[in-house]
C-alpha cells in the first residue's frame, strides 16, 4: 500500500518477493513532489528516507507483504 499524505490517496500495489522501496514507489505512481518516504510495518516505522536517495541502482530496503509506504514532505518544509 502506498499512501500519499498530501492528497490522502491510497494505492494498493501487488507485493512481490524481493520488492524494494524504489520499485514500490514507481508502481504506486508516487507524487514526485513529496520528498520523504516512510516504511511502516505494523505500528513501527522501519525506515525513513528522502526520495532523492532512491534510484534503480540504489533501490532502498526490501519490503515485506503488508508494509505501508507513506509519502510526505521532509520535516521543516
């Protein structure tokens, strides 16, 4: 699940074995204006990163089934 905190839009994306954060944000058609990404696993924040750090050759952490990806602004902006 990819959640855009600016619009409230939630997109369900199919999880696949070995899926990384970069692929999930591309599949979920993430809003490019949103700069912060959090991975929520249950009630815990597993990772937080800046979208500028994600790329095909640096795809971020592996996801697990049921993870929620929350997109938002960086703190202080």
